[in-house]
C-alpha cells in the first residue's frame, strides 16, 4: 500500500496557496494508486474525507478553481480529442517525434498542463472512473469555494468557451474548401453549405452572448434555436460524407481523417453550446463532466499511434469491406440452382488449377536458383488466378473474405433485432454450404483433370507422369502426420484474407480516382472506338480489385517459400485446390488402392477446412470492426445449434425443400 493510498497522505503535502499543478498532481497521484478497478472506490473515499474535513476541501478547491482564472482553457477545448488538420501521415509523424523529443510545457496552457500530469499509462483508471464519481467530487469542491471565487471561475470558463466555440466554427467552415470533401459531395460547389451557415450562426450567437444584458434575451434564444438547426444539418452533411465515402465514391486515409476530425469538431461545438447556453442547469453539469473525461482520455492518448490510426482509417476500412460485401452476395447460394451454378463455376476453376499445379511442379523440376524459381511460380499462380476470374470461374477459398463482409453487413442491419441469433445462424449455414460446395467443385474437377492428364501421358509415352520420388513427396506434403500441412494451410488462409483486403482496397481506389472516367479519356486508348473504349473502361473499373487481388494473391503464395528460405524458417503454403490436384497426379501415377486415396482426400479436406475458416475468421473480425459491430457469441452459437439440430444436411447441401421456394424468394424469406 503506497503512501498516497490514504486521502490524508495525498493532501497533507498541499500547503496554503498551493498551485493548480500541485493540487491536480496530488489528486491524480492518489487516484492512480493501486489497481484501476478500485479507482471509483478511492474517489468515494476521497469525497467522504473532504466532506468530513472542510478545511482540506477548501484548500484543494482554492488551489484548483482559485487559480482557474489565470489558466488558458481554450487550447484544451480546441485541441484535445480532435484530430489535427495536417492529415494522417503528418499526425503520425508528429506523434512519433513528440515521443522521442517531447515539446516544451507551458504551465499557463491547459492542454500542456494536463499533458504534464497524465501519461498513456493512466488510461485504465481514467476509463474506470464513472462520470458520477467526478460529479460528487466537483460538488464537494464547489461547496467549499467562496461565492466570489465560484463566480469568477464561471465567468472565465464562459469566456474561454465562447472563444473556443467561434474558433471551432471557423475551422468547420474552412473544411468545405477541401478537395476531398468536394469530390465526395459535388453539391458543396452549388449550395449554401450548412458548414458555412453554422459559422455565421455561431458568430451571431457569440456576439449576442457577449453583449452586456440582464438575463437571457429573446434575440439570444432565437440565435440559439438557429444554431441547433444548423448543427443538425451539419451532422446530416457529415453522415452524407461517410455514406458516400464508404460507398461507390471510394475514400482515402486523408479523407477519412478529415471527416473524423469534422465530426469530432461538431461534437465539441455541441458540448460548448450546452455549457454556455440557457439549458446549462438541465444538461450542463453532465455535459461538463463528459467533456472533462473526454479531455483526460484524449490527453492519455495524445501520443498514441494506434488511436489516431484507428480513428483515421475507420471509413477507409468500411469502404474496403463494403466493396467486398457488394461482391460477396454472389458467393452465397441459398437454393439448389444457385448451388449448382456455384459448383459449376468452381469446377471450371478446378480444371485450370490442376494445370497450374502441374506447371508449378515442372518449374520446380528445372533446378533453378530460389529467386527465379519463386518469381516464375508467382507468375504462374498470379496469371492463372487472373485467367480464372476472366473466365468467371470461382476459387473456393476466395469466398471467405467476400462472404465475411456480407455477414458483417447483416450483423449491422440486425444488431437491434430480437431474432438476430437465428438470422445470423441461417446466414452462417448458407455461407458454410456455399463455401464447401465451391470446395467440392474445385476438388472434383482438379482430381478429374489430374486423372485425364495422367492417363493421357501414360497412353502417349507409356510412362507414369510422376516418378516414385515425386509421388512420395506429394503424398507426404499433404499429410498433417508427416509434415506441417495444416500450419501451411493456415498461412495460405492468412494470404487469402490479405488478398480479400487488397481486392477491397483496389476497388475503393478505383472509385476514389474515378478510374472509368480516366480510362475513357486516356490518350493511349483513343485508337479504339468510343463503344469499345467505354466497355473496356467499365470492365476494368468494376474488376480492378478482383484482378489486382487475384494476381497479388498468387504472388503471396509463390513467394512464401522464398521468404522462408531467406529467414531460415519452415514456411510454405497448402491450398485445398492445389493439394487435390497434387493428390490426383500422385495417386493416378501409381494407384495404391482406394483406401490410400481416401485418406489423402481426407487430408485435402482438412487443408480446405483450415484455409476457409482462418480466412473467414480474420475477414469477419476486420469487417465487424470497420462497422463498429459485435457478435454475441453465445446467441450465435445457440442459433447455430438450433439450425443444425433441425436440418444438419442444409449446412452442406441444398435440400429439395429449399429449392422449391425459388431463388430470390427463398433468400428473401430466410432473411426476414
């Protein structure tokens, strides 16, 4: 137990006339002592102690509020908790530099004063303290103050809030000229923006509020009513920025940073209006405490890179996952016809993947140096995946990153519904069935193609396609008993997740730079007829993410082994479709019986299970976080158990009952 755990020890060092920093330092030192979970208990102990000792309460109150009028409060009101105007990269650079070389402290600046008293390690106990605990302390300290000191502190706080309010309104009006916002909403160039109108209303309100008068005049009340109307319109405008930035227009990190700052500024303006407006007696104390907590937590996160990154990239990640969600619906089958279409497109991909697997094995047999071999294997994977997309085929393991975004969108739409668990369980059932349907399509076609190629080779040359050493190597490579096959499958699952993120990023990028319009007017394409140019531009715009994601996914797969070679680590990948093709080539080159083949097929399915659920879990986590949603695991699990108990077969195959409902109608009926 530290010396500062007792209130009398914490306050004993405060002499008569102690300064603001000394008083706040003693208070924070006492509150941070011990575990964060007991911070509220320590606050209650301190409040009881001050009630029983009016002299110590007066000394602490005079030290805090008596020096209050000489402190510049507006810097904290306009800086803390609001992102800077400099953009994400500059903000991160500044925070890193301030960590290495802290800026000088101005004791008359409230933001610097708080920064000298609070560190990032104080965040747990600050979060543990409820607003009501600060309210009890504030009441005890204000009751211990003389009326003159209390009035002086109130007037100074009001003046500082008015100054901060007008400064923040000017910032909001200036944001309208930002090119990113004008790109997201072209109306800003044609309408009287609420952002500028807000500044005019704030200026009118501040002028009336600053004029000497008795009580609240009708002019001030009218100005306040206009101000709240404009704040509502500004909130609607920011919501429009978010919708359009996270939707078809795309977004950038700087745009997301700017919109986040704009939203934070408007929230701060609302709190300041409540503090200095006539409704203070109703909502003012609660708002003041919320603002106080916000300033303290913002000070604790002042140098946090993670906090600013999370805030500034929220809209970009939403845009990325939204693009995946838009593409993800076509990967979910809810009836027999859509399931068969998915199986057919997956079978087409299985044929190409079997050829790609044979090309990879051929490249590895050439005995090249590690880097050229890795480059050729990467090109084989990347160009093969691009060809699969161009032919409108489906790679089973590319589904999870897309379907997870659709799953998260359903969570967001229904997070307030009573039947959420059952709805999500049905969607998870459809996702699982669709993914395994595509896996079986990939595997069946890859095995059939491997059998055809092996049989043709034997008929033409009279020799088996693989030697006995190659057969043993391929069978050992897919066995989790003799290799790290499942670990390598997990690595492939991570790359699948990364490929989905990259596809969403490039889709967002295409929207952000208006790729279609650029390509239509590109000088190199002017030789094409307008119709062909527009068709090509349209295709590349809407498939930009898929083409880039597929190619980069192939590069990730191909370079994993080379990365392991450089690091001296056992790194490789196992992908269910390629594993099934390798099983087919090895088994059909020297067939050892159905028992051995079925065991190998079981190993392939285990690889597929790891591929699918590692990538799905990672993609779902990111999609939920980007939407600010959470899943109650107990509710979801109970829903899945109920669905599995009622119809277990529908987790893997579409039933006759589901197909009779009809495609779109069945899907609509189940989602209700």
